[in-house]
C-alpha cells in the first residue's frame, strides 16, 4: 500500500505499508518526508526516511539513516519499559529506561547512569505542555501512540489522534 498526503505546495508525506497484517509476524511501515519540514532546516534535495518495524500492533523498532532504536514493552501492553539505541560508528549501544504514569504514558527517560535525559509535562488530552529535559529524541506518547513531528499529531497504527482536541482526526 502506498499513500501520499500533500501538506502545502512544498511538503509531502508518503506512507508505505504491507497490505496483510498478521498478529504473529512483524511488518514494516516506512515513512518518507520530502520537501520542507517546519521543525528542521531546509536542505535542498534532502529526504528524511524513517522505517518502523511492528510486532502485531506495538512498534518494535524504529530506523533512521545511521541509527536504530529497539523498544521493549511491559508484557501484554503498549507501556514502554526500555529502548536500546544503536548508532553507526559507536562501539556500544545505549540503553534508556522509560518511567511512565499509571496508564503507560512516558514521563521520563533515564540513561544507564540513572540520569534523566528526557522529561515531559502533559496537558489533559496528551499534548506535551513542556519538555523539561530533551537530550534524546523521544516520540512515544499515550500507549500505542507515536508523535509525528511533521503533522504534530499522534499516530495510532491505523489513524491519527490530535492531542489538542482529544480526538482521532483521520482514518
């Protein structure tokens, strides 16, 4: 399946995914951003490319050029517990630990030395009010949601959620 969404004249988001999803087999979803991004400097001819590997519905792995992240969850839930980052050119992987609220929303991430490297304060419907500490990129939000920097929405595998209004906005 291939879907393209145009956002203005210069920006496009393309989605590629397998048509058949089986809960016991991993599948890959790839997102490609082309053109300008409101959150990064414009680089002519540059395309950002992210791939996601899903095990059933939870996201298992996120891959960017030169870096990948493996996510570990509480058994039977979407509540993240740890993330292992592997970067090209670095001898050792970095391990980060999630500290969540009672419903599994990440509040803090600590590194192997127990130092806080990411911390957020949220509003009622899940939008980030303030990033208190932002030393590592962290896009997991409510359980099963991934923050899409390009749109400002949270991706829920099958639809987008707008945390400003507390509702899904598209299919």
